[in-house]
């Protein structure tokens, strides 16, 4: 008769003894690891959002729009200031024919603030309407000129509201001569643009400023 060892139960039989303990320490370690991972992911997301600038961000989009508006405005004033041989440019004709009033867009025409029957017509109006008004681009146009050797005056020509923070400005200088004006005295009375040199044909320089912004 065989005598089985202590770890055997009966002859040739292995006795296994399982001991179960009720221990929560492993669960706590797992929970801490998950929370630490979530915190790290949150920090990474915050850092990326705070520092990364992509082509879809607001600042980049605004810069792109401003660049497009500036190029458009430059092309417009250059086209208007272009003149054929021995002829005045459309921009100079606009200044010479100016009544001295300020004009606003009324959905169909640029009308004078003081006289609703006084409207702007011609190539300048057509270009502004087809290029800016049709695209919903707000715009103002101003004439700046010298009053004397030290002082200048800026007069609004077209006004459509206060520009936004992302507005762009383009300008073009137009030289006026006495020979350009049929009646220099009448022109000065209308526009307040004075003759800066009575001894020569030079009259004044008008800085045409076009301000544009997205509505």
C-alpha cells in the first residue's frame, strides 16, 4: 500500500489548492493609469489648439482675403488712371467733373447726400458697381489734396459706412493742371481744391484713396 506524498491525493493523483483573495489594489492601479492617460491627452489637445495655425484658421483666411482685395483695388485704380495719348484718364475726368458733394449707394445709384437728383454716372460708377457692389464689397472713396504748403484736406467722395478692421486701402495720385480745367475758379469753388501755383500750369495733386472691406 502506497503512502502518497502531501501534495498527492490518493495514489498518483495531484492535489491543487486555489486560494482567492478579495484585493482592490489592482483595480485602483488600472483606474489611475486611465485617468493619467486622459489628462495627458487633454494637455496635448490644448497645446495643439493654442499654438497651431493652419490655412483654415481665421487669421490666415483674413490675410488671404485682404491680399485679394488689395490686388483687386490696385488693378481698379490703375485701370481708371490709364489714359490714351493726349486724353485724360477716367479718374482725372471724375475729379474734374466732381460737384464737391458726398455720394452714397442706394441699391441702384450713387446719389448725393444733399441732392437726390444728383447721381454719379460713367466708367468709374460702372466699374465700382460691377466689381465691388456685385460682390458685396463695402467701399469708400476719398480725395485728399493740399490746401497750402503745410495743410491737407480729405473730402469724402463715395461713402458706404465705416470700414471693418480688415479693410484694405489703395491710392493713386492724380496731377491736375490749369489746362485740364475749363474754369479753375469755378472748379475751386465747387471742390475746395485750390491752385497751388499761380505762376505755372500746375494746379494741384489729388490723392484718390479707395478703402474696401468684406461686408
